[in-house]
C-alpha cells in the first residue's frame, strides 16, 4: 500500500480535475463552481477529492458555508490560472485555423513595424484567404521545434545558417524631418550635426551594434572630438525614427528601414554622399517543415519581390549573396 501511494504521488497528475479545482478556487464555493461547470455539487466534490489524493495534500479547508485555499492550494492555483487560459487560447487558435492556409513568422520589432507591416496590405489583398501571424520580439525562435514557418533576421553573414536567403544589405545615413532642417540651422557638412540633437540607441555602445553609433560616423568623417547640442536615447530603431519624424532631432538611420519615408518626403537625407556601410544585412530563413507548403512559397516569393524593390530604392548594387528566387 505504501509503495502504491508513493508511486501515485510521484507520477504527473491527471489534468481532468484541474478545471474543477480552478472554478472552486475562484468562487471559494462548491455549489457556484458546480453551476458554472453544469455538474452536480457532489461530482465537483469528488473531482477535488481525487485531485487532493493525487497531489498528496489538502487543497481546501472546508468550512460550514464556504471553503478556503490552503497554502498548497494557493500554490497550485497560481500555476493553473496561468496554464488553463494558455491552453484554451491555443485550442481556440487551432479551431479557428483548422482547414485554413496560414503563415507564421518571427522577426524583430523594429523590422516588423518599419518594413514588413506597411507592406502587408498588398499581400493580404492578393491572398485574402490566408492568415498571417507575426511574432515580433528580439527572442530567436528555433524553427526546428517551434510552430513558426519562417524567420526574418538581422546580422552579418557569418551568424546566419547556410539556408539563409539575403534580402538586402544596409547603409547608415543621417536623416531628419523637413521642417527641422528648414527651421534654422543648416546641415550641409558633417560638422553641422553638432548644432542638432542627435538620436541614438541607448545601449548601442554596450552591445554588438557598435557600428550603428554616431561615434563611428564621427570617426569615419574625421570628427572624433565632436559633441552635439544634446543626445536623445531610445531602445528601438522605430522609436528613434519616430522621434526624427516628430522633429526632435537627427537620427543615424538604417537606410532600408527609412527608404519609404525618404521617398515620400516625410524624412530628408541631407548628406546623401556620406552614407556609412554596415556589415549587417537582412535575411529570410525558412523552417525545414514549411518550405514546400504552397502558402509559404507564395509568401516567400512576395518577400523577395518586396526586397528587390527595397534594394532598388536604396541603390544597392547586385550582390552575389542575394537570391531573387527560392532554391
């Protein structure tokens, strides 16, 4: 008997009683939980008792007219209240997507906001029956095990897997809003940037993105001792560009991400001959389980077509690493 009890309490508990536990813990009342679940009160009571036997300790203190969570019950509730909504959400998503064509991709937030999302309307118009899910974060997902079909990433070639397809490269250039540049001080030569607020990533000097800094641009143009009027720091590229659009300063922008704003006149590039090369590029990586699905191939073809437009817009010469069609 002791052996069976020990075995019972070391194996994973069955999940069937957790919903009853969550309902009772939320209401602190068996009757209310039973009504919510369309069960009898005795049925809910039996589920809780079975769960307590599996866990090995009491989860509730039973009083005459109410129940109270024990410390063990409170600990279990914390986990259950986080897990059940996630499970329910996943089931809803599975049900909604059943039989539908869908593309799931991951990329970093600035690229999603500044390049991908503004272009998605055309793809959705051409493929109205296709669902798109974007995971925009700086966390890199493993395409081998995640439920994501493809990744759009940023980095030098040396950090990319062999199957990565280069979309376009990158140059850095000072940009600002037209009204800021027309309001007073001129920005006609490199040293003129000292008269403006300069916008930059707050952590660029402490990370691998040192080449995105104004200090590197100063060094490249013989301005090692230059100090601007003031500094304005942000965490993300889209925040920095938004500040420049609002006329709050001059930003050393990633050219592919502001190409459209330059083309439509929302931003101005005052020193176009002083662009600075970056070792970084933008890449597409297709998950091994997704590459042959027609909807993934359609989305990748569209991405490659959009990337070609971006290369033409920024004046990027043909690159041997650039692929205009999937292998």
